[in-house]
C-alpha cells in the first residue's frame, strides 16, 4: 500500500514538472508579437547562383542565374537597394588591404570577380577602387559577361559604407581566421560614435572574434564558439526560463531544422534573447552554405507571428510580403 502511495506521488510530481515546463516555455500565456520579422539581406542585393556541387573554392560568379536585376553584392548601390526594398540589416564581407584599410569584398583572391589577380591584401584601397568587380560574372559558361565594365570603382571600403549609411544596421563578416584582423577591426570600430556601434554586429572565426570582443566587450558578436556556448548552455537551463551569460550580447543564427528544439521557440525564446541584447536570425534548412528564405514558398515555413530576424539572399522577392 505504501509502495503504491509513493509511486503515485512520484508520477504526480513528474507530471507537475512537465506541466510547469510546458507553461514556462509554451505560448499559451505569451503575448503574440505584431512586429514583422527583421530582414537580413545577405551581401545586400546581389546575383544568386546554383548551389549544386559548390565547395569552398568554387567561383560563384561563373555560375550565376540569368540576371533579374543590375546589382552586384557588397557594393553601396546593392546595399542602398536592399534597404529601399525593406531590409533591416545588411550583411557584408571585409578584407584588410595593403594600406591597413578594410575593403568590402567576399573572395580570398581577386580573379573570380575582378580583372585582377592576387590577394586583396596585396593592393591598396585606392588600387582596388580601379578594379571592375563585375568583370567575371557569367550566366552562360563564359559566352557573355553582362556586368563586365559596369563594376569599375564599385568596391567600397568599410569606412565608405558606414559613412554612407550612418543610421543603418550591418552584420560585418571577418573572412579570415587571423586574430590580428579582430584587433585591427576593434581599433577601427572603437572610434565610431556609440549609437552607430550599437547598430553593428560582427561575426567570423573564433580567434578574430575573441580578440575583437576583448577590446569591445559590449559589441554584439557571433562565432561558432559563441553560438555553441550559448545554445548548449540554454539547452541545459532554458526550460526554467534562465538565460545563460554565454547568450548575452551575441547573435544567434538558428537553422530552421533545429529551431523547434529550443526551449520557448519561437516567441519566448526570442523575447528572452532580446532581454540580454542578443539577436536571433532564422536561416533556412540546416544552415549550410548561407541558405536563405528566398522564395514565397520558403517564407510560408516561417512560424506565424515570428518576430526575430530572417536570412535572405533575395530581399527583392520576399521583403514585400512582410513590409
């Protein structure tokens, strides 16, 4: 009799814990947001390409789809158009130059997209401004080059971008694993006005991000290390509503495949992260190769009333649905 009594109490206790977890992380008592998602435009508005067989060394300019617009990634016109279409944040890539500036450019070397060869760091910013960043784009295996001659002078410096858009939000991608680039970027960003610095997030490899964070502890950052540290800690404690210190002042790129496993997803999770100055960006699929919500069919998979950020390569196609 006593054994059955204690057994029933244990079952009741377990059911009570499950109920508390559900109430603490479910949406039953959560006010649904009426704020539309923030749109993060990957590299502004640029040309897109087939992902079939892509590797880290693939020259994507040689495999673009037939152009639907005249804009080239990582240029000021493409960023301006992305913001005009409704982007809240623009992602851009940076590389250090020979004269210690930061060029806004994606590739390790110049020959894929431009009419030059070698590394970005082998040129001064002034020399890079003379190049044609549309030189290598082709949609028909080299039969025609629709942007050749139209990209001369369009490679901007990071300073040009932030001066041109002083009130806009950017996600800055350090493309190198060199920790010195994190230090160099911290020196540059540290001189910006506080309100402008608060609109920036920096992501990249662990070492440069770690160095940058040491110099600018309040800036929002993301690396694989910060992402794992936050998510794994949250898996362990998030059911209680507690947000670990590892989740403060960061940015989380959450693949839609894994997002439903997060405690309180989506509403409570996003609210909890916002309270510790952390931005949540939903990326398509399993997060590989910059997968984005690029079509209306993709958008239909986003949770109803979702108020976090979404990653897209085609702001021109999806922004109107939200804005």
